C-alpha cells in the first residue's frame, strides 16, 4: 500500500492500487484536484490545467515589457 500526503490539507492518502506520474485524483478531505508528480517516493501536488497558463513565449514577452 502506497501512502502520500495531500499538499493542501496534509491528509494522509492511502492507495491500494499503483498510481502513475501524471495521474489525477481528488483529496477526499479537502476535495482539491491532485496530480502524482513522483512514484518513488509517492508525491502529490496540486493539479493545474495547461489552459490556465499562458504560453511560455507570451509570458516571456510580457515579462520583458515590464
């Protein structure tokens, strides 16, 4: 059984079946969407959609203008 902590509420999450990097799930305690970022050690982080971020090139251009 694999165990990881929710990065948001620090709840201990237990997994009976294997999880893979990139897999998304929800914390049963705080209901935040999480993403597996490492299998060994099992590490979770808050999930972000690529659509929420501007293209890196656009971000670089905005940064240079300031």
